[in-house]
C-alpha cells in the first residue's frame, strides 16, 4: 500500500443547516442529513484514496451496526479495511454534528473502541511496506504510546517511509501525552488550539517552534480561514487558505493532511505539499461531511492555478 493510516475511526451523522436545537419534542426540518466515515485515520484514508493513493487503515471499531456501516463505507470508497480490529461488545465511535448555517460544527461524541487501540492491533508488515504512515488522533489512541511502536516508527523512517501525525481532541492532558510521539515522526499537523494547548505558548509561531524543537522536521499549524503556518528549521511561512464558500468545516483538517501527504509522495517540498493540503481542505468545505466536494487530484490542484 502507498499509505497506512493509523488511529481514530468514527461514524459521523451530520445535519444542515441547524440554527438551534428544538425544545421538547419539536421537529426542525433541515436540507440534508449524511452518514460518513470520519476521524483522523478513517476520514483521512478516504480523502487519500480520492487523491489517487492506495490506502490501508488500522485501528478498532465495535462489533455493532455502526461498525458494519463504517467498514462498508470505507471499503466502498476504496480503503483496505482488512486490518481494522473489531471489538466484541464495544461501541464504534460516533459523532452527531448539527452544522450551523455558517459551517460551524458543535458535536456530540462517543469515543468508543478508539480508546482501546494498542500496538498489538497493528499489522507491522503492512506498516513496513507503506511509503507513508499517517497517525491520526494519537492523543485519543493513547495506547499506541508504546516504546515498541516508537521503535517501529524510527525503523521505517530510517528506511525512507514518511510519518505524519495529527490530533483529534482539544484536551490538554491527552495532547500532553501525545508529545511523546514528536521525536518519532517527520511532520506534525495540529490545529491552532491544539498547538497552543500542547505548548502553553502565547503565539502560534512560538508554539510551532516549541513542537519543532522536540524532533519533527516540520510543524504545520492549520488556522481555518487564515490558512496554515509552516515551520521548519529554515523558518516560518504562512500559506493562505483558498477562498471558497464554506458549507461545512467537518473534515477539513483531515483533508489538509491527505493533500499534504499526497504532495510529499509526489516529490513536492513541504511548502508546496502544504498548498496541496490547503486545496484539499477547500474542496471538502464546499459540502456536507468529511469527504464532500473532494473528487480527485487534478480538480483539487486546479484550485491553486
């Protein structure tokens, strides 16, 4: 496989537009409801396939109906789900997302089987055969903070595999534990709040530099409508967002990761790959759900011309 995604797998139930939660048992009519494969591993996996990569995903889901759906929709999108572990008696992670008219997305979430993922759940041979590994949500799959997994990441990186990482939560304790991964990855992609919470820094650039000092080659902080900040040993540079009319911001971070990884696999430098990520995020923001609007690599890159 070209890419292995490892970490969080979620079923998203989305409705738009939602201006308020009704009182009592009142009903509010909406324009659209979707169920999608989401989460920092599953959502990124779908986007990576759309951008032309072969992808295997690893993590855990429950043995419930939501798990049946998640495996089916991932497979339908072209993701290899043969290494996903199913946990008897556990619930598959899920989120209910009432999307506001401006694209904002409060959420109701159950973490489910994601919390129990460990190194023993992963297929080491498949990881060693990947050209890139994306760690999605290691702050939630904290059981992966295993010295044996760190040794594997160091080994595959030495052999030329690209390792990227992003996060799911905005919980300081979980993000603090995730810092243990920083010496073992190449590129870290937090959002602004996560970068600030992880470091206690006062500015985004200071936060990115603090994370960079712990081992990765690059830190890319996503800034929503303001684009992203790319920090490497050579300096810091802002990458502007692609202007678009946002329908739903769900999954934009996952799409950014997918575009960035795809750029690296095409031999692009970090800044150019960040622009590919920006274009992928812009595509996803135009529809409802973590994979909406994204179709293929050429139409995505057309946004940059």
